[in-house]
């Protein structure tokens, strides 16, 4: 199996190193990831600047290619050029530090790397560890390997990716894995106001996730209950349930 690894925390992040270790032995591992952290980059791509790359080594061995761009840039560059003659069978994005549940999916560079792969016709998985403190990397890494093996045996439909969110628990304390819907949520935004040394204002964004539904089968609640949340996502954003309403507006000019 030919695997392509990416993330949005950067090629030097602990998460992608843990993922790399976990997937060794499953096939050839190719790493193409941002040179620095690009969290919350969403599906941005670089059009107005050149994209630079740099070979990265770890423990005196080749590790991968650092890209001066976004996670989506990394996938485009890998699939359309760097690996064009030997394309991957699967893209694995992560392991992200922090959950990618609910509305975070739309902002996430980790998920966007996987969705870019799906757009370009390659099956993909995004893996996130739901914490920012004291991460159990080994737990998420073991889950990632299990899911890669499962997806290799039972491929996802074209145009879809699997968004995986792992509770921050020792592996033995996980209750299992559950299919979960992307929960309806929003961020309650806060901007703190500061002054630089010259007296100019600058702003720092913060916020909290606000859940908008009580469904126990949403990704957030499944993770909180101690299960790995498995959410299939497709790149078609059409709201099918609203189509009949909008069809009432059909007219000919």
C-alpha cells in the first residue's frame, strides 16, 4: 500500500511523527506537509505566491517534504506533481492536536487536506485527538492504524472521506468506535483587545464551541461518551432537504 501523510500542525509536529510510527509496516510512507503550523487554514490554496519545498530528515533518515503552503496545497502538489507517477492508495491527515468535530470541520486544515484528496479521487482519512493538553498520542496512533487497515480492506465510496475524532484517553479506556453525524454547532467568538509598544490596537480571536442540537449520535457527544467518532463526509455541500423549497423559485427569464 502506498500512503501519503499530511497534517495542518506542520511537518515537525508530534502528531504526524506518531502517525508515521504507527503506520510503519503497512506500506510505503510518503510525508508531504506544511513547513510550519497552518491550523484553521481551512481549504485555502496558494495562488499569488510561489510554493517552496524543503526535504526534511528525522534521526538522520529522510522523513518527507516540507511545503511552504497550506494543507490543501500539500495534497495538490503531491498528487499532481510529486507523486504523479506513483499515486497513493490512501491519504491520512493528522494526527491533529485538538478535535475536529461540529463546525470545526469547515475551518480545519487537517480535514481539508483529506477533502482535497477526495476531490482529486484518492480515498482519505482525517484523524484528530480531542485535547490540547497531555495528549495520548499512542491512543490516536493505534486507532489510526486500525482504521487505515479497515479502509484498505473496505474502501470508502468515491468523493468521500472519513473524519475520525479520538477521545484523549489511554487506549484501554476507549469504549469502542461509533459512526457519528457531524453535530450542528457554532463558535461563540471573543476578540481580546491589546496595544502594541507603539500604541496601536491589535486583536486576538478566541471562542467556545456552542452545541446546537441534543442528538446523542453527534460527533461531539460520541467523543464525550468515550467512543472514537467516525464521521463520513462528502464534498458535495448541497442541502438536499432544501431543494424542494428552492425549486419553488424556479422561473424562466
